[in-house]
């Protein structure tokens, strides 16, 4: 069975946070109905080209998908289920902001078929929420989790963020313990990074924002790993932890270099060997969909070297690492032949390890993962 993922981007937000570099835009109620119609039309275009492909996971991301009315979200999901061949028991995730999702909506969404909820908590500390420019309160986090459980969501994920300006180790540990106390099935814990073009980037350039030193951010990462694994959460990807059997299957498809269709403004995809990205601006997306059924801004067919490098880049994000036999079967070349010198150098530095046919990051390598991974996305050694 040829499995793919399906990603749908809802670009609207109550407020664009200072650290956010995702394609998000302020709510435009006059535009949202047109956006949904365009999304459904784009879906129809790709559904016709997905013959013999089975959708194993659906992920509604943003932005904040729950800025759309629950009936609209249910309508979009129903269209997905009717137009694509669906895997029985498919994972269907909805990202949610605690400030945008009442109890009645949660019940409707669960009944519509959404079976996984990812809640953007970021922090349980009011000062940190304010610093991050989040629009929800700590009380709303607790209320949303309680309501989600009451609505029947038995696969619940919480997003947290560490390495914030002024954050102490004690405050971060308190965040982790408060998350654990809620017994979510999955926790994503991300290190705050300052991305170009964001408000935080401008503040940092003007000396208004000072990030913690690298060694302290590493300490917080170590605290994260130790605290969550001791609480029974498997560390299955650099920033992701789950109870047994509750890994995010949609993201695992990304990290296993699987194919997926992306729908909506700014969505990206890897489908039928090509990679494409849609235009970002929702109004432009709507116009282009209405004109031609698609809104592709850029498209490319990755070279063999690109595909090999990206397979390693993605595989190394997963704790179990990249399966060497799978790599060699997929690309028809020995892994040692393609990347041997780089691997030998990284292993001498104790950043990579090979065991049971898998290459993976060591614990030391986890803390400098980006530096290790970049070694593989440059051109590999020439293959004779």
C-alpha cells in the first residue's frame, strides 16, 4: 500500500507572536469563507492526481486552525475523507490555541473524526506567556485540556518552549512538571530560535532582547530529556516525546522522507517525486486557485544528491536514526560510498554512532544536531 500524508494550512491567527516565522496572518472574516472554498477546490485538483495513494495521516496546521468555525473544519475534513482513499484508523491532527476553542467545538470536532489534538501551550508561566506574546492564559490551558478529554480526545499533545530570555532552569523544570501532571500523550519541547524577519529578530538586533548563552540552553535541553524520559515519555525525535504508541505519525512520515500533499496558502509538499510550495498571501492564494485550481509559487525535482542528503538530514532527527539498508535500497548506492568520509569524521568526534544497521546521533550529537546535519546536506562525496 502506497501511503501518503495530507497537510492543510489554515493561515489565520488572533495575533502573530514575536517569535513566529510561520505563514500566519491576522483574522480576516470577510476572506475566510473564500479561503475555505479555495482550499476545497485545490483539494479536488490533487485528489484526482493521487490515484492508488492512501492517506494515512491528516494534519491541520497554521496559523491557528481553530480560528475557523468548527463546522468549517468538519466540512474540510469530510471533503478529505470523501475525495481521498483513507487508511482505516488514520491519524487526524488538529492544532489548537487554548484561547480559540470552546467545549462545544471540541465535541463537534471529535465527532467529525479529528482524533488527535495538538495544543500550543508554550509555557505555564504568565510572565513567559506575556513575553512570548501569547494570547491565552494559564487557566485557559488547563480548561482546554480538561475539555479535550471530556470531548473524547485520547491522543493529546502539548507544545512547550524553552531557552526564553530570562528563563531559569527552575522555571523550565516547573513548566515540564506542570505539563507532565496533565498526563498528555505527547509533548513537543522546542528550543526558542530567533528567525530572520520576526519581531524578536528585530528586537535582538536593536539590543532589546538577549537570548540565554548556548551552554545554558544545552543545560535546559538536558533537563528536558531527563525529566520527560523519567516520566515515561520516549524521546523519539530531537524535540518530541511520547507515551508508547503515541508518536506523531504524520511527522514521522516527514522524518522518514515520505511523500505528502500540502494544501493551503504557504503549504509545501513532496509528491510524485516533485517538491512544491504554494504562495503565502491568502488573498493571492484564493485568486490563483480560482483561476487555475492550483497556487504553486515554486516547484523543483530534487537531484539524487539532494534527495540523499535530505534523507540523512531527516533520518538523523529521529532517535532510532536512519536505516542504512533502506537508504541503499532507495538510492542504489552504498551509504559509505556517499557519505563515508563525513561519517568517519563525525564518529571520531563522538557525534554519530552506527549500531544494528542504523546511523544516529549520540547524546553529544543531539546538542549540536544542526551542525551535524548540515554536513550531509552539502554535496556528498562524488559517486563513481
